[in-house]
C-alpha cells in the first residue's frame, strides 16, 4: 500500500505533500501541498517517504550554519497508509492538535 505525507505544522498544516524539489530556487526548495489526498505524492514505503523528507539539495547541500540543507524537513510530518480510514484519522488528529 502506498504512503502519504501529511504536514503537522507550519503553513501547510493539515495538507498533503503534492510536489517537492529541494534544488528549486538555488537550493531553497519548492514544497507544494494539497488538501485533496488524491493529488498527493505517493511513496512505495515508509522508508521511501522518509528518504524524500530528508532529501538534501544538490545545488546547495549545506545551510549557512553547516548543517544539511533539507528544505522539507523544516516541518513535522506524518507518514501513513493511503486508505480512507487512515486519512480521516490523521486529519482528525491534526485538527485536534491545532485546537
């Protein structure tokens, strides 16, 4: 079963990852999100989703502080199965956390 990434905080809280390019804008990264789970990026496994979350920029691999430049890891995410029950449960959890 494929996996989805849901943002738990930040400007995309409660939305699903729909596009990610860590090299966009000279390594600042492009992150796009959607409220529609059918438009979300799908990953073959939890490990593949975690690798995407930790994927560094190739054009600017280090931040000014010397740490890895991983634009997507700026936010806390949840990785879970792509099924209606799990999606509903995760979205309810995010709403509960934001109250």
